[in-house]
C-alpha cells in the first residue's frame, strides 16, 4: 500500500508539475510576445522622437533666423527714426533761431523807422525854414 500511496503522490506531483509547467510556458510565451511588441513600439517611438526632434531643431533655427531678421529690421527702423528726429529737431531749432532773428530785425526796423520819421520831420522843418 505504501507503494500505491507513493505512486499516487508521485502521479499527483507529476500532474501539478506538468500543469504548472504548461501554464508557466504559456505565460512565458505571452510575456515574450509582449516584450517583442514593446520593443517594436519602442523602435517606432524612437523613430518618431528622432523625426520630431529634427523638426524642432529646424524650427528653432528658423526662429533664430526670423529673430535676427526682425532685429535687423527694427534696428534699421530705429536708425531711420533717429535720423528723422535729428532732422526735425534741427529744423525746429533753426525755426526758433530764425524767429528770434526776425523779432530782432523787426525791432531794428521799427527803431530805424522811428529814427527816420523823427529826423525826416526835423529835416523837412529845416528845408521849409531855409526857403
């Protein structure tokens, strides 16, 4: 009987060993398939990331070029505005100077007219008295 129990225990142990081996083998095969799928996905993602990285680098270079161009345009515009500012300020200063000179000349003209009128009256009195 002891052989029978030993044989029965051996058969049960063999059954469970085969059962768990098959389940483990199926799970292992499934894990290998998942690993393969993940490796394929990783390869695809690496390709996509590489392409996107190159796109972003190109965009960054283009953006730098645009920034340089706009900076150059802004500098040119600023220089143009500064030249215009200098011209207009120079013109305004010249206008102020001319207005001062005009007032000065008008004052001198008024004085000259007053002097002429004053002496003309004396001169005409002398001429009338000399005749």
